[in-house]
C-alpha cells in the first residue's frame, strides 16, 4: 500500500514521516521514542526535527557482537534488545538474549540484573505507577512446569518471583500490560485449551482473576486498554484470528474485526487503536503479508499498511512481523518496525496519524515533513 492510507468510514490516515534502517522501535515515554540498533539503545524526541542520540550500550558475548552485525545473523540468533521500559526516574530496563539488563541515570552501559534461565527472554516488560516492574517467563515448557512472573520494586536492581502459575496451568506468559483506567495488570498466557487465559491482576499480584480462558479465542499476546474498553487480538495458528472488544461497563466481549493472521503487537495513538499481524503459515493463516489494522472508534477497522514476507525461511530467520513499541505515547505518531519482509526488513517507520487530512489525533503535536527528519 502507499505511504498514505486513505479511509472513508474510519477517517484515519497515515502520513509517512521517515524511515530508519537497522533500527527497532522498543518503547515510548511521553514524546520520547526509544529504539535499538543491535545492542545499542537510542532515543529521539518527536519534535519537528527527529535526531537520535545513543543513551546506552549492552556488551554481549563476543560471538553475538559478530552475529548482530548482519541483518540475517541478527535475525537468526535473535540478537539485540527485545523489550524495554523507561521509568520516570530515568532508569531503563531491557530484555536481551539470556538476561534482563538495567541502565541507571548517568551510566553508559547496561548491566545484567537477572539471568534468564528458561527461554531466551521475555517478550515484554511492564511498569506500574507504584514503581513495580514485571515480566513473565516465556519458554517452550513441554512438561508444563510452573511459570513465574518476576517483579522488581527497586528499578530493576533485584528481581523476585511475584506470582506463580502452577504446574499444568499454562505453557508460558505472552505479555503483561498495565491498565491506567483500572490501575491493574493484564496477564496474557497460552497456548492450548484452558492454558489460554486473560487475567486481571492487582499491581502487587495479591489478587489475580481469570477474565477469559478456555479456547483459542482467548489466546492473545497484544492488549490495548482505553477508557471505555479493552481491546485484544488473538494469536492462533489454529483458528480465524480477531480483534475483540471487552466493554468495561457490562463485561461484554465481542469480535469487532477479522485479522489475516496471528497478531502479537498492539498500541494506542491518541484515540486510535492499532494491531499488526505476522506471517505464521498454517491451514487457517494463509496470508503471506504482514498487515497493520487500525480503528478510531474500536468498531470499524481497516487495513492501513501491508508488507510482503521475504524469501528467507521462517524457521531460521523469523516470522514476518511488524513490531509496535510499548509504553505511553503522547504524540500523534505511530512507530512500526518491520522484520523479515521485502524492502523494509529491520526498518522502523514513523507515521503521522490523522483522523482526516490535516487533523491529527493529538493536535498539540506539530506536523512533520520528511525533509526535516535526520539521523
């Protein structure tokens, strides 16, 4: 699709601001966007001129320093940062292969604060206003051992088990999302039958209630919380995938959109909600395209962007996907990072989101032109 995705019913438009190669968008913190190139973390304030600055570096094993130098090597060995959270204190906490790493204000290098012993790394890291930071174990778990959620109350210096899903309950944790409207955490697990759960937990994990479970339509990894509803997308190779809307007033859950494939990333820009799909071939998911869906009202949804899967094998070089960064975004900009796709592999794109031409979702944020974006 073109850089401008026009819409009639939804009045959403994406205008391309700029493209940044070999960069993965990780997290928003207000109007700052954090991204990585290999094992270096950069950030840029989304003003009229986007200028990236390096804020920290992690030094991996020597062989990973070599493999991360090439795009295919990085994809094959799952190099680099996979998740990041920026705390109000200025601390950064990230996930790299085999470890949780922390960068304190004034420091230049991330240090290992926890070794990940089961699986390569968590998919996401969540932070709550009470200062607690948490992540859930993501590993193959064929024996269905107990799965832990780790938390830190000292800005990532030390980690302790805050909650345990007992043996046989779930395979692993896909995501944990903070919900500012209910001041709670949403815990998303998978992968089969009753292992697929959407859990509402208190920020200290003293309470944890299963809201949905039992089938592939409760198997999700992406959830977006808004004032009136919670939206989540399903991540199933076995059934048709959807976006669902959970109404906060009456608890009603209903499908609001069909997706062309499994979805594991979602985000909010102003009053617009977005989910992306990945190329995960199965009898149900036959699409060879990564797609971006968006909605202004949560009812009517449209395709906004499409990327074609590249020729490299999925098993070694990853599914085609479009990463959408975590965190709170106060701008009218959408950041996407495409991977394993033609022409845009491992490239971050910044888009201005408008309701209709000339009207942004956050009018206080200045409009951009591609001419004044530089790295």
